[in-house]
C-alpha cells in the first residue's frame, strides 16, 4: 500500500493533477473519491477525462448516478459514478458496473464504504478544501479558487511500483 499527500493551489491545478494521474491509469482501474461538497471530486474527474481523451463534458452524475465517456483516442472509457444517492451495496450492484470494469477506468465519487468491493486494487483519494477556499473563507467565494489537499492511498498489487504524480 502506497500513500501520499498532494496540495494543489486551485481548481486549475486540480484538473492538471487529474491529467497527470490519467497518465498512470489503465483499463480496469478503480478510483474512489471522498470529500465534502465543493472539495473538487468532479473537478479532478474532469482532469482525468481530459488526460484519458474521452468524449463528452465530464460533469457531476448526481441525478443519473453513472455516466460513460467513451475514449476518443483508443484508450479506456471513463465510467463516472456518483454514489451519493446510493444507500446500499445492492443499489451499487444494480448499476452493473462490474460488467465494464475491466475495459474502463471507473471513478466513484462518494464511494467510500461502498465501492471498495468492486476491486481489491484501487486508488482511494480523500479531497479536502477549507470552506470558501481558505480557512475562515467566504462561503460565496469563487468555487475555482482556493487550495485543495489530496490524500492518496493506493491499495492492492496493481499499484506496486507505480509512481503517482505529485
């Protein structure tokens, strides 16, 4: 198991980190994102989508639960899942995500405590951002501004020897 911490200046840096992270991802990888509203889970996934060269705008799949972005460059598709509204493993299983896990990079927002059963090999990322982008910050501040901290935990043999960006 490998762990690291990365501090990013703002949303643009989060997207750039996602692009860099996409460079080490491959078909079959599971990325589990955890963090409060506004921490940057979807922003990070936008960077992953750009780095993977997938079709479509990567946006939060909150109401549709899961969205598939096919590759435009012959790489793996991006399966973007929002588990916020899922209440159980049965509901996650009903999405039939395991059918495409081996051919795709699967990112599950709000997946902690649910998505780990999808793969023994996974990258867990906990995102933290002070409210309003800075300690004691304005809650109405620019959502693109403000520092974010990512704690990465690579679980399983797939990640042995993989250098994570940061």
